C-alpha cells in the first residue's frame, strides 16, 4: 500500500513538473526581458531630460548658442583669429 502511494505521489510530482516547468521558464524569460526594458526606459528618460534641457538652452541661452556654434561650426567673432592644433 505504501509503495502504491509513493508511486502515485511521484507520478503526481512528475506531472506537475511537466505542466508547470515550461510556464516557469517562460515566466523567467519574460521577467528578464521586462527588467531589461525597464532599464532601457530609464536610460531613455534620462536622455530625453538631457535633450529637453539642451532644447531649452538653445532656445533661450545666447551664451550656450554661441558656445555650440563655436564648437560645432567653427564660428568666430569679428577680429578673432581662428587657429587649429595639428597633431603629428
């Protein structure tokens, strides 16, 4: 009688493993994917905030606009002498 109960118990465990293991694997995979997406969302929020700040500066801060024009476009003021450092 004890062997029969043990066999039924083991069979029930095997069935439960076959039923729940694939779902558990999918759950873990989706959980990892969700974690990665949350991280990406936070990165994009930070990037969006930085871009909004830059947009505000470009619309309102004359000194920032001048600095960016000098860096990106090589703009110089009247009577300034531009120079380039040539690396050997």
